[in-house]
């Protein structure tokens, strides 16, 4: 299935980013009708560590023309979302050094979006980075060099803030100090999503600011 975003008026993004209190967390296991997965057969509901959650049980595969997350699900929304928090856990064994979870944002279509690659390792190239996908190319845009790998075993709290002025901040567990930051104005608004580059993962709750 190809994920595509209907045009969104930028002014709506401005209204959302001005704020208010975060919404109550959404239980993702009960929200399959709110998701647009690349491949629905790769997803199921189940239990991880005693929690009912949404599980990416089959890792995605690469597809031309550019390397990007192999499997993810977009959240259906009439309006662009500037910030969200999600609880997630990697399902790969600790022996897999580059296991990951990806957050998708600024999504326009399958080859135009941003993703945050949150990994158990960091190399300043492909793991633990913020990337812009632009047609048949991709570019790392985060400021930090080799940010601390925080994707350990167990559930993690991941937060993303994406402002229309291009300010991007990624938080992992510590929701005060960002792990990664960037400034890029290519995609000021767009859909959000979550998944993994080439691994399995679980997702419990989503809270949209």
C-alpha cells in the first residue's frame, strides 16, 4: 500500500502548534482503524511485557529509489501534527547492534518526509540520526555528532517536536533535554508515523500535543 498525504493548509499547522494541553494517550492496540500501514500484514495486536500493544512483527524491506524505513504506519489526521509522544520497545535481541525504532514526520509522500532513527548504536551516518528523504536521495540533518544511544531493552518514551519554522527536537526518556535537534524547512507540515528501518518493534500509547 502506498501512503500518501492529502494537501494540508499551513495555517492549520500553526493553530495546532500554538498549543494547549496534550491530549490523553491513545491506546494503539485499539486504533488500527486510525492507521495507514505500508503493509498491513506486518502488523498485529498482542502482548509485550504484560502490555497489550501494536506490534510490528515482520521487519520491512527496502524499496527503490532511496533507502528509508522499511515499514511504518501513518496516523490518520485531518490536520498536521506538530508534536507527539509515543511509548515504544524494540523486539530485537540485544546482540543486534543497530536495532532501531523510527519516527516519521513532515510526511508528504513515500519519498518526501523526515524520519528520526533511534538506535542502540550511533555512528553519525545512518544510526541515531535525523534524516530528510527527498526523492531519490536522503540527507542527515541533526546537529549532534554521535548522540548517546538510548535504545536499551524495555519500553522507551519517545517524543518529537516539529515546528513550522523548521525546529526539530527528538527526546528519548528525558523529555526536558533533546537527544537530537535539527533545523530544516523543507517539509513544514505533514503526517506523522512510527515503525522501524529494518527491525521489529512494539508501540503502546500515542499522545498528540
